[in-house]
C-alpha cells in the first residue's frame, strides 16, 4: 500500500493505482472526459490535471495516467491547476462550441470562449479522445473505426468514411463517447450508426426488439454459443 496526501487529506491506496482513482475513492472529484474504466487510458482531454509535489519539486501531471507514489502531495484545485484546466476548456470550447457537455464544464469554472482562439465549425462534438476507437478494439474486438487524416484535420470514423463491413452495430462507441458526438438512431426494427442500417432482432420469448442481428451473429461466432440461445433478451433470461 502507498500513503499520499490529496488536498490535505491523508490517503492510502494500492500500489499502481492512478491518482484519479485514488482521489475518487476518497470522495475527491477530478473532472475528466476521456478516462473510462472499460478502456485503456490516453490522457487526451487533459482536464484531470493535478499538481503533484515530491520533495521540493512540483509539476502538473495527468491524474488518469500518473500512479500514486509514497509520500507525494497532490493538489487537485489550487490556482495553478485551475488555470491549466481553464486553458484546456478554452481550447475545447473553441474546437467544439456546440458541445453542451464541454459548455457545462466550462461554466463551472467560469470559462467563456476567448477571441484569441479561432472557433471551429467543422469538428462537431469530437474531442479526439479515442475512447470509441479503444472500446471497439479492446472490448468489442472488431476495430471498425479508427483515426484518419493528420493534424487539425484528424477525424474518427470507419476507413475512408465508407460503410464499415465489420461494424456489428453494437453501439458501444456511442455509449462511451463523452460528448455525444457519435450519432446512433435506434427504432424498433432498425439501428442506424456510421451510415449503416442494422436490422434488430426480436426476443424469442417476449417479442421485443433488443439487439442488432449482426451483433448476435458476431457473439455467436466468437463464443461458440448457438445463435438460438442468444435470441432471448436479458429481461427474459
């Protein structure tokens, strides 16, 4: 176990625990957009920055990627940290001015869009955190989406922005997206995502549409479970 101090509070955490998790376990909130327990970390949004002091030296670190260490002192909301966080939010507001999630976070820190940053009008709500790419690859195991282009033109989506032949319509990317950028429309008998329309399967017991047929076929293929056994919704199991 490791002993540290966060905001003046003595904390004990398991070795290799990230500062973010140690703080949360102690009831200390640190804002973040891209850190999700289901996928590996990228530290892309930079909102979870904290000040870490070790001995006589201190530095700003990304709490979702920095592990706890014996004797360190962490500040999550002093003026140095808040100034960095405000700058990050200014940049995010300039990139994604239509994001309600980012706007709400900015409002809490009294941040408004600054004239020094040119407002983008073509980035939607995507902050390039890559959580959608990671969940598709690491959890679903399909890798239907990825990053394309370079620099300021970088985008997330299927290769060549065409319909993905391997997408199963599970919607994991839309569920994990922190800003609501990925659009998914689900009606009773169909689901539309990434430009593809997926047919939904009805439960053999209650008759309710509950999952894309392609998703069930994929699960059957990788698990060996007969498709018939997967044709029942969670409520009827």
